C-alpha cells in the first residue's frame, strides 16, 4: 500500500472515538444541573469541536463558565469508560497506516489527559499519541494554531499532511493551516456541510477512509 500523505493528523471525538453519546449526556447533565435553557441533541451536537469554556461562556456567561466546565468534566470522568465506543474499522485503518510507515498523531480540543485515556481504552495508543490537546494552544479550531503547533512539534511541513476530522471546524482549521482536510461523516458534522467546504475527500465508512489514505 502506498500512502497519499506521509503524515496524517487525526481529530479524536467523532473521528477516532465515538464519544458523541458521552458528550451529549455530559452536556445534558450539566445544563440540567445548573438550570440552563434546555437544548436538543442536534443543537448540542453542533457544539462538538468547540472548546468547553467557549460553549459554556456563551450559554452561562464568563463568570459561571469555569464552574460548568469543572462539573461537566467531573461527570464525564465518572462515566467515561461506560460511554465511550469505537467506530467500526477505524482502528484497522490506523494499523494499516502504521504498517505503511505513515507518521500519525492526534490534534484535539479535548484535554490531553482525557484524550490519552480515550486512546488507551480503544486500543489506539499502540500507534497514536496526542500531539496537541486543549492546553497546548492558546487559540483553538477553527483557528489553525493547534494544527500548526503539531506540525512544528513533529517537524514536518503542513503541506505534507492531511487532517482527518468530523466537523466543519476541522476542515476550516486545515485550510487555514495550509494542509489538506479529510472529513468523515460518522461523527458530529452534517455531510452536506462538510462537502460544502474545501476538502480532499468526504468519506462515509472506514473502508472509504482507507482507500483515500492508502489507495
């Protein structure tokens, strides 16, 4: 197999790890616990990819936001391994990429500790590590800083890489970082929204992802 890109950066939530049910449940619990205006699942899902502090600042104001983030993370920590799930076939794609000599890492808006925990639970940690977590950049997706930080840390030109993600913010960050963006439709983003943005490909299955990345 010949890799199309020598370097592949992955988003985590909604791309490698099916954390969407966990995220929805965490938001629902926090919203109810703090008496915020209820939101349906489609609305909450549209928040995925943005940072917790940004979302809770919008929902409850800057003074309350830190307490909401702490409560959200505490509830999620208690239920993490119960609710996190793999996406069928994605682990095998990562194994095949490693076998083809592709350099890989994770760039996520999740805190590093939590992201590394997810990789261990789902078995990705054999081939993947977290290059950039939430605390490793000052600006976050859709800003390109997290991706550019990863490229600098790992020592390659953004033009030699592709970022695989499930949200519009992932594709926007890739464009502004000067790298290709590849979208998967099994996560939080809507397929039509993803296809409307610049992208190298939009795929619906792990088999299609493998075909794009490895030919």
